[in-house]
C-alpha cells in the first residue's frame, strides 16, 4: 500500500516536475488522488484501514510540501488533490472481501458510492481552471452523504 500510495506518487511527481522543467513548461498541472480518509481518522475497526488512512494523509502532506517547494522556485506549475469518498472500484470490492465479520457491509450498502466518472469530472475541473487559479483539494462525496 505504501509503495503505490506514497512511493509511486513521489516518483511520478518527481519525474513530472523534472520533465516539465527540462522542457521549460512553467504552467503544468499535477493532480494527486488522496481520499476522504486522508482528512479524518476512520472509525471502523477493519484490519489495515488505519494504515491506508495514513498513506492518504501522507498524499496530502506531500502535495502541500511540493506546492510550497514550487512556489519557492517561483514556478507556475500547479498541484492539486482530489479526495473522494467511496468509489466503485476493485479496491472497494477488495475492502468488502477482506471484511470477514462484514461489519462494513451495512455501512457501504447504505452509502451512495461515487463512480469513476465523478473523479474524471473533478480532474477536468482542475485542468480547466485558469492559470491564476490553483485548486488545492477537492473533497468529493455524494451530495446527500454526511449532511
């Protein structure tokens, strides 16, 4: 989990910034994917969820750290983050399958679940922002969730 959520993100981001700077692209955009769990500790007792939560907190910290580094370099490369709630993915299916007591099943089945298209629309929103606008973090959840 840390290899994908943290190390791969760091390597891809490093190479993206390096390539943009080599090609003299000073108005690029980097978009990281975090999670709503990167904004709060989860109350579930499911094994491993707290480690996942920690990796998503790290995504947010790395995003903000890089934002500050780029600003210090007077770069106009922008960095944003999308933090979705539950999304219908293979990861959600694995979460359900790794819950032997099925404690999370009721919560998941009673929650509206985002679709991949919802994430894609958020990416487009960030990319369409004018150059003077930097979107820091989009918290993405169904409109009637967590009222």
